[in-house]
C-alpha cells in the first residue's frame, strides 16, 4: 500500500443530504435545504419531459404523434417558463419534433 492514503469512506445519512452542510448561518442552512428540494423537483420534471420527447420521437404513427405533440409542447413551454430548461432549448425541441411529425407518412 505504498503511496496510497487511507481516506475513510463517508456515507450520507439522508438521501437529500449528500453534500455536507458547512454553513454557519441559519439562513444559509435553510437555503441549502431549499436548493436540494428544488433540485429534486427540477430533475423530476426535466426527466419526465425527456421521456415524453423520447416517446414522441419513437412514434411512427402520424395521427398518434399529432395528438401527442400539443401535450409535449405545453410541457416544454411550462418548463421553459419556470427556468427548468432554457427557452431556446424548448424552441429547438419543438421545432425538431414538428419536423419529425411532418416527415411521418
């Protein structure tokens, strides 16, 4: 074991508290808790959006894709509005999905 440092393994006690809270102020501890909660919320909705886009891209039936498009478009706009994704990313995805639907025959 020459040249290796023995670093004890640290396991998080809570799934939300993966990072150790090193803040000294009550307000900054609260801010850390709020950010963790918001990050999980954003990750959930971003993942849901990605799955919806993936499902629409996998669709080969034009009628089904046309029905799904407004739902996905609405979700993209909502996520862009609350800054989960960037507004240009939402616009690019909507454009690509529209092209995909138009190519279906």
